[in-house]
C-alpha cells in the first residue's frame, strides 16, 4: 500500500439510477462522465492531476492537492448546473439526469490492487449517501445538490471567495455508525432537516433560516399580545382559572383521563359534522356549563346527559330532543 497522500475528493452520484433500464443507464453513465470531465477541465484540472474510480452509478475523483479547490467549487456551482440543464433539455423524461455531489479533503492511500483507503474518503462516501443530501435534491427544481466537508468549509468556503458565497451553505449533521459527521449543504435546507439535522447558516443565523420555520398546525400559543382570550371568542380576556384548553386532569386512581379538556365559561360552543370520527361526538370527564349545541350523533357522559340523533341542546342538565325536553333526575 502506498503512503497516504493529501487529496481533494470529488464524488458525483446519479439520482434514481437503478429505476432505469439498461439502455437508459448506459446513456446516463456517458452523461455523468462527460459532465465530470467538462467541469474538471473548466477548473484547470486535467487527467494528469487526478485519479478516477468507477462505481457504476457514481464516479470518484482523487485530485492533486495542489490543484485549486476554489476553481473546482466554482465549476461545480456554475458549470455543472448549466451542463445538466442543457443535457436534460434535449433528453426524454426517463433519461433526465440529476446529480448529488460531495467535495472533501483528506488523506488517501492506494493499495496493491489500486483500491483507495482512508477514513476521510469513507466520511465523504457517507455524506454522498446522507438522507439530507438526497432530500435536498429531491425537493429542488435544480438538478444538482452539493455538500462539502467541514474541513473544506473551514479552510476554503467560509472565506467567501468570488463565486463561492459562504452564506449559501448551511451546516448539517449526518449520522453515521462512527458518530455524527458535520458537513455543509449548498442551497436551501430540505423540509424535515430541522432540529438535529442542521445547525446554522455560513454567516450565522439569518431571517428565513431554521429558526423562522412556521409553527406546526395546531401548535399556536395560548397567549397572544400578552393576554389570554376566552373560549367564547368575543375577544374578552379569560377570567382567572383554567386555560381554554390543556392536558386532561388525572382520572381515577391517578391515571390521566384520555384526551384534552375544554373549559367553557358563559357563551355557547357549537359542534357540528365529524369532530371525532364521522358524525360521532363524545364528552367525558369534568363539567360543561353554559349552552352546548351539538349536531349529529352525540354522547355526553360527564354531565349525565345522553342523546342520539337529531339536534340537541344541553343546558344545565336539560336535554331537548325533537321539541321534547327530558331532564334526568340527579341523585
């Protein structure tokens, strides 16, 4: 095995390669090599300054460490997308080519069978196969998604060289069997990359980043503009006491009651259609005061009222059904 040598590592992979038939795969491989050669030539990296390994649906390049990495990054950010657009414009839908790319730096050795070994190379391969990079390409209209290693970002990208905007890269964390790997994704983060999947933009937090993602539906805060509104919907502040909604209180024997609890103080609350499933509704636990109007099929167990079918109005323990009023005698 040769001594490890510092290299720039370039990996390019075809999206959904295995979904194509043999003829389409052969065409996509030709396009992959053509695009790769043109990008490297535009960066001033000829065949004497690189080694290539064929991986079927991907290509791996070990580039001389003395070759300008800035020129390579500029070619990947501008030349490769332009070539992909030109190729796909003339190709059928089944022959469209989209690429994931990784650029990293590290030490790589070549064994007696011309195989490549090195932990930096292993890490680069894991970045190429990362879910966040796959999702980024899948959600973009562009045909190329690029990720760079943390070492390359720190040494080159963050210095904001011409044609390599540092604020266009976002830090991501990629899980691996050897521990989390930090990398930098070019372009917008994919949906679902919140939380542990990414951290910050290249120039720190900025509006529109992960911190400004809209809240999940149904997670609106109970307080707005410094005050809490009543459940009656009239805009008046809620009186002191339990909030408009919240976790269920503990049931018998200390077990939590199922579902949330709705507290109504004055006014009226209407339920129509399918609140739980279909046209069935259930109210259990606690007390309901004020006027509660329900349509469809209903069961109310907490206030000792039960009614099915038609329109029902429950007011202070009375049940009206089809014009007939029934009041259950309380113990």
